[in-house]
C-alpha cells in the first residue's frame, strides 16, 4: 500500500520533502523514513538539514546526495552507496556505516563519534575537521582521503 511520508528539517520541523512510498501501514518508522529518503535522492531533492535519525538506509543508492548538516544519528547505512555524497557537517553519531562506499564523499566537519566505519571505502573522501572519536575504523580504505 502506498503511503505519504514526510522528511522534515532537523531544526525547524518543517516538511522539506514528501514521498509516496510502498510500505505496510505497520512498517517501522525507520523503514518508512529510509524508503522516503531513497525516493527523495532519486528525485535529486535537497536533503540538507534533514532529520533522518534512525533511518534504515542499508544498501541504499545515495550517490551524490546532498545531506549537508543532516541528522543521521543511529542511522543504518550498512553497504549503502554514498560515493560523492555531501555529508559535510552531518551528525552521524552512532551510525552503522559498515561496508559502505563513501569514496569521494565530503565529510568535512561531520560528527562521526561512535560510528561503525568497519570496511568502509573512504578513498578520496574529505575528512577534514571530522570528529572520529570512538569510531570503529577497522579496515577502512583511506587511500587519498583528506584529513
């Protein structure tokens, strides 16, 4: 069944994108938010400052997404394709970023405290001023990354 789901601004709570997603009425909020985000990215929506905390974005195609300053705390981004995405200033505290493609991503000033970055492809990523305290950096590809 198709349902409308709103993505809101993390600071004002105002709606920045509404997506028609095909999920069950009783689907968890994380799944509905993840589906709406995938629709928004496919539509090339500006999701800067979006509240995506706790979203299930595992395996999502988020290439080149504009997620500047987005709230992605505790989000599930396992195996997601975030290559070339703009995550500058994003809040990724406690996010599961195990195994994603973050090659060429802009993570300048991102808060990655406690994030799981095991096996992440961070080649050519911009990590300048990113806060990596407590992050799990077991086996990431950091070739050409800027810090």
